[in-house]
C-alpha cells in the first residue's frame, strides 16, 4: 500500500466514522437520551470536519439539519 492509498483509506474511515457518529447522535436525540453538552460536542465535531474539508468539499451526509 502506498502512502497515498493509506491516506485515502484513512480519509474514508474518518468519513464513515463521522457519518456513524452523526447518525447515532440523531437517534439518541430522538429518544431524548443526549445531554446538551453531548449535543454541543457532536456539533463541534461536525463543524471541525466541515472546516477541515472546506465548505464545498463536505460530504452530503453532513447536511442533516
């Protein structure tokens, strides 16, 4: 595996983990099992992820609002 392939694989892994985090957070919120601090933490992760990639590069699944 080349360095570029490894970077691509890691980026894909982070994308999948972020997608899972946001999905689970939304489900927990549906059953009112999330604190305000946890909601803020999830939003902070979403913002950092979007800022890292740039607004035009963020995956579609981040438009969950």
